[in-house]
C-alpha cells in the first residue's frame, strides 16, 4: 500500500490542536492531531451543504453568500456551480495555512475554486463576520466543526447556541438560508433553530455523494421567513 506523505502542518488558534495535511497517491486528508476532519474521497455531504442552500437563493437579486470553513474546497465549488456569474462568495477560513494548502496542493481537487473572480477569502473566524453582517447575506453555510454534539474546537459552541443562531438569523436577508453540516442528527438543535424563527429541514446526505457506502451525515437547511 502506498504510504501517506505529510505535506504540511498548522496550529489552530483556539485550542492549539495541530492540523496536518497528508497525501497518498491521488487522495488527500486533513487531520486535527489524530482525528481525520476531511478526506478528498468523501465529500458528498460537503457538496450538499452548499447545493441545498444556494439552489434556494440563486435567483435572488445581487446574491451574496458566506461559507464558514474552506477545507478541501468542495463546498466552495458546489456553491459556485449553483450561483450565477454576478454572485459574491465570501469564504471565512480561520487557519491561513489551509488557504495556502488549497493554493499549493489542493486546488485541482475541486476545479481551482479560489481562482474564481466571485470568491473573496477572509482569513478570519466566521463568527466575527456573522456578528457584523446585519442583513448581509442570502445564504450562510457552516462546516466549521463536527456538529452541535461533536465539537472538536473550543469556541464553536457559540455557533450552535441561541446567540449564534440569532446572529445568523439577523445576518440573513429575507428568505435567506442557513445550512449547517453535522456528523449526527440532533433534535435539540432542530428545536433551537425553530425557536429562533427559522423554517427547518433536516437532510440526510451521503458521504460519497450519489455512491453507495461511506455512511451518511446531516445538513440542516434553515430558511429565514
């Protein structure tokens, strides 16, 4: 078997976990310490995170969307594929090395999405962008952790709590959409979304897209009335 090759390391800003980028032949993986966060062969649910949100807003005027977490670039690519040429896509990535990895090693995986003129990269915590964007976005797509019950990064609890959800609600334009990725379902989180004022769908998304195997993850699609 072809061994994994370490391409780069980076420190996260919140709890000091070390991110590592690995390559094995045509496969790429990002791990936090010893836990795999994402793999280039398993991105169907990341695609769904963007598609489910963007297909609801692509015909809105002057579309502007926010993606929390660049990762391997698949969510960004899926958003670009759904949106029109005049849309603006803001990507918030808190770890600058992840942006550089996309430019140096990963761009080909998702068709070099950072080269698209619609894309603006902010090396920042997505929570700060949400807090300061009153009515600023048609859609917000968040894949910043493993979900409300499986967080790996300290500080992400704000996103899943009432304060974060209310800020996301306020950051959306009328009929805007908040989509959130998770490894597991969470009825309590669904209730928080509803109580915040969202109309909510919970979608089960295949890890490998349309292919069988690889399990399922979950995407909440919450629409501001």
